[in-house]
C-alpha cells in the first residue's frame, strides 16, 4: 500500500499511557483520520521515567500502567498505528512539566537524540507535535533533518507556566492581573516565536485563541487551524434509563443537580464554584414555589485526582456548603459519562487568569453531549460565543447578585438543553475534529 506521508504523532512529558485526554483528544481522532488516509501514522510518547510509577503505590501503579500500555498498543495496532512509549530522564517531577531553564537544558540534551533516531529509523517526513516541549524537539529536528512539523498548541504554555507559579508570579491588584515574569518565561516566549514561525500548520482550540496567535504572536492566518476539544457522542450522550438509575443510587432524584467535572483552572475556582452553588441554594429557598419538580438543589464534583479530595472538602466546609448538599466523587475516566448523568447543569466557572480567554475545555463538550446546558463565566471567551449563539446555557458573572439569568435558565431549561445538543452536533463532535485534522495531512 502506497503511503503519501509517514507521520509521527509526538507527545512529551504527558501522561501518555494513563491520560484520558491523550486517548480521547489525540489518539481517537488520529485513528479516525488514519481510516480515511493513505498516510502511515506512528505514535510516540516520551514519558519521564518517574512517571512510569506512582510514588504512593509503586508496585500497583507499575502493573496498572503496564496493562494500560499494552491496551493502548493493541488498540492502536488494530487500527494499523504503531505505538511507542520511551522513558526519558528529565524532568523528574510532574510539576516540572513547565520547564524552567535548568530542566529545559537537561530535557533537550537527553531527549533530542531519541527523536533524531526515531525520525531516521522510521523514515518520518511529517511530525504532529502536541504541546510546546514536544514541538521544541520537532523544531530542532527540522533544523537538522528538514522534517516538517505541525504545532498542536493546546494552550499558552508560557502563560500557563506563570499560573502554575513556575515561570513567575501572578497577582491581582485593584481587579487587575499583574505578572512578574521570570527568565524562564522570557526564554520560552522567544522559543514560542521560533516554534510558531517554523511550523507547517498551527492548531488552536478556539477562534479567540487563533486571533491571539495571529495578532499577538504574528503568525500568518493561512497556517492557523481551529480544532476545538471534541467529544465522542457515542460515549457521552443522554440516557434516561441510566440517569434514573444513578440518580436513585445517589439519592438525588428529587433534586436539581449542578455538576462540576474535571480540573479547576486555578485555586480560586474551587471556592468560586462553592459560592455560586450557595447562590442557587438561596434562590431555591426564595423561589421554591415556582419550580415544584425538584425540592432542593445539590452540588456534585467529579475530581479525577484522589489526592485533591481532602482539600476540596475543606474548602466546601469553609465556604459554608453543608455535607448533605454535595457529593464528591473520584471517578475513573471511563466512568465520567455515567456520572455526568447525575446532573441537570454543567458548571464551567473560572476566575480571570492569563490564559482563560482562549479556553474551550474538554468538559464543555462532555456536558453538552450528555444533555446538560452549561453555566460559564464571561472570561471564557473561547466557548461563550457558542453558548450564546446556540442558546446552550448562560454566561454569568459570579460577582453579580442578581438572579435574573438563573431564573431565565430554569424557565427555558429544555430549550437550552436542545441548543447544547445542537452545538455539539454542529461544532464539537468527533467527526468535525477528524475532518479538520485530515486537512492538515494532505
């Protein structure tokens, strides 16, 4: 069979064999692209050696991760995609995903030879690199071997590094964000410019993200592609029978459930969600006679990181959310579609941070595809235009005391729900992602 291109799908310093994000947002779309293409796809995950086990349960985690690697290799292999997981020495700790200057040097020196060998051995002529560290290696490989690469940005790495307190500090003063930038940040901004200029295509996740990259980072619009985080509607979908089952199991059949799934953008966002829930609690007490279908409201938080649960419970208690008013669940990635059926509305509440305006989070599509209208904050300008255009939820400023939008939400709930399903079908579905990805490999 003739192959037009041999494409290396490259990830680096990511949880390549135990990440639902990698599986659902990268590998699953690539499988569908491969079915429609004559290209040969090869997947490579460069995983720091300390990521191959969990510090708390080394034996158990190593066995589980090994089984995951076997499963992913078998899954990709059955779709004629070769999978490789290679350990790298640096960085050592998970938090050092944001590579400060010393780690950046060690990472580059130790990892670049691996990429060169892989490119020569597999006769690669195009790289699809996901995230900045992977693209740095791709950029260097292009300089040496002339291999073209597509830059799948996913996020603004230098700015997120500040939010993670690795590339400087971010403080709020008089409602204004003020950044204190380190030399690592300045170096990465220089690297960012080089990576973008040399890329064959640059993938962003929203129109606001694309506009920022075009105007602020000076990338020509012709090579910018918008591919939002997608959702598989075969996995995430409304299911009346399962919904009744799980709501009965958790004792919320007579409650209006607000659900938050996944990570919180910053530490400020956990109390933000809690305080907003209390607003709904007060609304229900004041307006209960208008909405007789449910007796009360309830908050469900799905958190994939078990270590964060005690901190979330403490914040809930400090803010004033009672134990009977919330349910905190630590689901496996495969269980998330089922647990989302607990909810009536999906919460995506983020406070303003540097990278917030460019976000279309994975959770947005999952909420909407599950039949949950979304409530989000206005700073999420990646998703808010879609929410407003399709009437798929409401955009609220949590600092406002008015309950006008919440009452509108309740009165027009079914219309908003249907708008969300339409938004998924027209914009966020896996099929749209696959079509867009296919175009950058032609």
